[in-house]
């Protein structure tokens, strides 16, 4: 896809120093806009070529599913993951109000064009992901159902679309396994019993009901059918946590996966001053960046929740936002932990934050985790 190819070129040019921060940002914005232009206006007369294409539960779905849907979604609608990356990077450099306004405008324009020219799977996938970012979950579920209709001759693609619709409905119900969520999961699994989004949701629901053995079965099935899943590291973390709650040691391969590759292991704690101020479901973001570098994507990003504190986690290339910007490619990083009151990536007044005092060496092995204490509240 031309979009994906050009985005990769921009990433490479930025990492090579050919583009400065401002030009990189501007070109990314223009490229994102070009995706909208690819959807035909209603009055354009030209053929359209069909494309190939509860709090604990909500926290878990955020970690395991929302960042990247499935390997198959990436292969068939790969641009959507680039849009995810673009949106996340934009969140770090724009205000909440302007970001919401831009995305709302984009979604409105895109929906209007798609309703006029619905035979466009890429467009429906992008619209669904945009609605997810806007937390318009019913609209997202609707968009993903339209995606299913637009790939009616491809059962595997339809299964993915129904799985994504189930995700949106699950989020909209605040983690309740409603009859609508169940119906969407069943639609997905009728077409593909191993549809990864459906398996993930079933595992999350089982975990939230303390049925840890069942959760492990669903998530281990994902390991089997999609070993290259973009969020396989997070899925393995879920498996490991389920074993821990059963009072059992995780299998050797799961434990080994958690400690492989160059990275930094940190232990994040919350200052006693804020212990009674932070709700349990507050989103926790962890960022690793090169020292003195604040522009461009972080080298690693992890998303957890406050009720997991204190938490020990290894930031490595599994948490990279871009293949061109990985933690293993540098010698040292600064790690920041932020509890976001709004759940958004961009820092806002009232958020709680802490960072490593000095740059931390990136190693394949580490004697002890580096301490990160969340000990300040942002004022502006």
C-alpha cells in the first residue's frame, strides 16, 4: 500500500537525520490527510475498486487488544496500524481540545464519503479505529460491521471485522459481556474459531471473572495461531499474571519471553502522598526515550493501570511504536511513568508523573530493576 510505503520512508529519513522534527511532523500530517483523499467524493463519477481487504476488563482490553488488532488486520489493512501510530504521536504534541476536534472532523468527512461509496474496506477500518479513539464505541461497532459487509466474499476478513465490532461493544459496555458482545463474538468465531480479537475478549472476560485457567487457554491459543501478533508480549504478560494468580509458575517459554532481548527493567511505585488520590482504574503509561530527546516516537511505550502498582516490567522492543525507533538501538534511555486522569497519552494538568533521575543503560541482562517513583503532580 502506498501509504504504508511512504510512512516507512518518512520514518527512515527521520531516523537518518534527513528530516528535522518540524518537517517530519508536517509530512506525517499531509500523509494522513492523503488517506482521506483516497476515499472518493459522492459526486465523483468513477468506479470504486473493491479493497482486499467492568474496570478490570476494560483495562485488560486496552493492554491486550486496542493497540493492534491482529496480525491479519495488519496484513490486510496495514495502514490502519500506521494511522494508530500517527494518532498516538500526534497526541503527544497537541492539546486535548484540538486533537478531539481534528479527529471528529476527520471522522465526519470520512463517514460521509463512505456512506456515498461504501465499497472501501480500508476506509471503514480507518473510521472504526478513529471512532475507538474518540470513545464513540457504538459508532465504532457500526463501522466495523460495515467493514464486514464490504468484504463479504472473504470469510477470514469478515471474522476480523466482527471481532473488532465485539471489541467496540465490549468497551462501550464498560467490560460487560452483553448479548450484543456475545453475538458479535459468535459471528466472528463461526467464520474463524481462532479469530484473535474474539479469543482475546473471551480471555479477558474469563480473567475478570477470576476464571484464570480459562483465560490462559484462550490466550495461549492466540500464541499458537498468531505467534507474531503485534501485542504478543502483552498477551504473554496476561498469561503470566493468570498463572501467578493461580499460585503456579508460568511455563518456561512464557518466563523466558519476558526477559529476552535488550531493554530496561523498571519497578514503578506510587508515592505515599498520592496513594489515596489515584483511582484504581487510572491509566498508567510508561515511556522510554533517549536522553534529551523529546520529539518523535518514544522507543518503548507500555500501558497499564494504577491498580497494578507497584509493578515491575521490562521495556524492550516488544513495546516499540516503530521498527525504526527501538530501545535496543540505543545505549541508554530515560523512563517516565505517568498516571493519566483522562486516559490520554498527552500530559495534562492533574496527571501524576515520575522519571528516572539519570539515564539508564540498555542491557540484555540487569541485576536489579531501576526504580521509578511517581512523586509529582503536573500543574500545567
